[in-house]
């Protein structure tokens, strides 16, 4: 690979920053596979793929991959111009995690990934229906959705069964595709932020924060440490009500109606305090682009702490009861199990990955800010089933409550604490001139990465004259959906589907965009 010098300004100073350009798209694909595949199953890979796709760099579109080294925290940008405009080598042929991404890239641009193991349309679901894979005597095929039970988002599932046994499940999404990335092109960052908040309502803060990080990096704007603390607090508040909702849904799927009602009450109380604090139950407008100061938290701390204490007691009481209810535990044990080799092969993120024993969390990565009291929550069983996903969310609830308490204690103070480490001072929080990460993108580009309720959320964008030229969104659920169908068909019966669905707690809108 050759070093290409691209002009980039950083911290108000102009400098020449090396940005790697692969000699060909084949080199780029090989480079990504080498860095993103772990040496052994159920281990973290050397690097994490933040974004992979096409970007409109004149005169022809370029293939770009953005990776983060999990040892150093360095973010690397790789660009490659294909030798043939209509075909590139398939990354999914080497790493299944890229399968859905490449299918979407192919359908959006017409550029074919050569060697893709399952190249089928993925967008515009109304124009086609998925085809079954199972054949033989006794095979029964039936559809579910896109309109189905309760207030579930729109998604289609094709079941193939023999008797009660699920042999194969194929999910079809993108019924909620709104073209948000295209809508953002030409808009100001402030207007595009309104779109980012509406990608997925239950991940409003995650998408808003990732977008703001990317836009602020592209504009070379630095936010105050207290603003970073406040954003972290909103992220944890969003995580809390999501975990309460997911566990309420899981209790409902297992027939635990009392626990479902009580956990739904916990969620409602959290949504109400969100509305009292920000004017929005789902925290729209809480994250401000380029903010120089947070809210005045002195009159807000006590009301929030009071609600937090109350809902924490209720949540802990009823999740403990569920843990000690044999019929509930039996319903979850072994249900929707994720095999070890799927975890790294599909690049799983969030609570679903941590329930498999994989220590992946954007808050714990080098170069990222970690709130006081935070630690990764892993399942002690590591079976990757519905019970492990339940346990991880219960543990994360406890950690998030502790993080919110410590952030509330700090907000309103001017100077973050530091601790001596050798000859350096390493702040518990970033210094005033800190960047969101160690990325050094080309001029006008920015990247934002946060840990949302379901896992890593990433935004990549490019700006000129304070207008978006290009915008790409990667939600956490888009990494997990390909494995959902595999887990459902892994020794389960039809009545297990609601339990598995609730235990994954995935977003349709966040993937569809």
C-alpha cells in the first residue's frame, strides 16, 4: 500500500497527514480481513471495523474501510479505487460479517462483490420475497409479518419447519428504510442532527452523540469536558430504559405477567423523568451540536437521584424474583443459543456479544473516554443463550445506575480529577482540548463511535462549507441481525421464537435507516 498525503487541518494548525491508500480494492479487502478476523474463536480481533462502503470521491467512487486498532486506539482510514467500476472482490467471502453490508452496497450502487456467498437483494422488500432453503418431505414453510403482534416494528420472517422444529429462519428487513443518509446530504449539521435523532427512537442519544462527534471532528470543533460527561449521562439513561423494556418484553414472552408489568413501570418512570429534564421522553434535543456548556444540574440532581433510587429498587427486586423462578429460567436456558464460532465470524457487538463472553464495548476501547464506575459486564456462563442475555442486561443496569450517580456528582464542577501514572497525568475525563478518539481522517471527514443500548453505533460523514456531502450510518443491530436467524434455528421450536426475539432486543429502524 502506498502512502498518499492528504491535506488535513488539526487543532487550528495545517499539517500533512498520511492516509493509507490501498493499491487496489483487493488489497483493501485482504487488509480488512487480516485485521478483523481473530486468531481464535470467541476472542477479540486485533482491530474493529467501524465502517466499510463506498464514498463519492471524484472522479470515481472509492471503497473505504475505517478500522480501529484495539491495542493502541488508533483509527486507520483506507481508500481504494476499483480497477473495474462494476466489480470488486467480496469481503464477505472471507468474513461473513460483511454479508449484509455488501448486499446493500451492491443494490445501492450496482457494483458487484465478486465471490459473495449469498448475493441477493436486501433493499425494497416489497418487490420480492425471500426464497426458502429447506426441502424434503414434511417441510412446512410459513411467513410472519411484516405486520405482526403488539407494537412491534415492521419485519418479515420466513420460517421453515418440520413439525415444531425450526430448521431455518430468514429475516427480511428494510420495510422502514427512509433514506436518511441521502436526506442529510446538502443539509447543515444542525438540520442533519434532527434526522440522526430519528433514525431509531430508542437509540436517539446514541445516534445523536455519534453524529455530533463526527460533525465536530469534521469541523475541527472541540467540546468542553462537562459536555462529554453530560452526553455520557444521557447515554446511560437511554441504556437504562432500554434494558428495562427488553427485560419486560422477555418476561412477557415467558408468561411472567407481573414481572412484565413492574418492569414496564420502571421504563415508564424513566421516560417521565427524561421528559421532565429535556422535554422529550426519548431524549430528543438532549445532545447539542458543538455545545460549550451542559445544563445547570444543581436543581436537577436531586429529582433524578430520587427517581433512580426508586426504580433501581423495583428493578432489582423483580429481576431477582425472575432469577429464582424455575419456570422462567427453564424457558431461557439453551434458548436461542449463539455458537462460539458465530461471535467473531459475524462481528457481534453489544449485550448480545457480551452474553457470549466476548469483551467488546466501545466505552472500554483505547482512545475512548470511560466514565467512573464503568466496567464490562460479561456472562459468567458464556453460553450465549437467552438466559445469558438476561443476566448481562441485569448486570449492565447496575453498572449504569452507578455511572449516572457518579456523573451527577461531578456535573457542575469545573475541573475534572486526575491521577498520576508514572510521569504522565492521565485524566479520568478528557482535558479541554481532547478529541473524541485518535482518528486522523482526511480533511472534512469525521467519525463518531459510541456504545448504544444494543452495542456500537458509528457515523461517518464528510462536510464542505458546513454542509454534508456524504453520510453513512452503522447501527448496532445491523451487526447482529444476520446471526438472529441462525440462533432461532439452532435447536429451537416455534414457541421459542418470542423468547428469542425479546432476548435479542434488536432495532428494525436502526438497521433500515
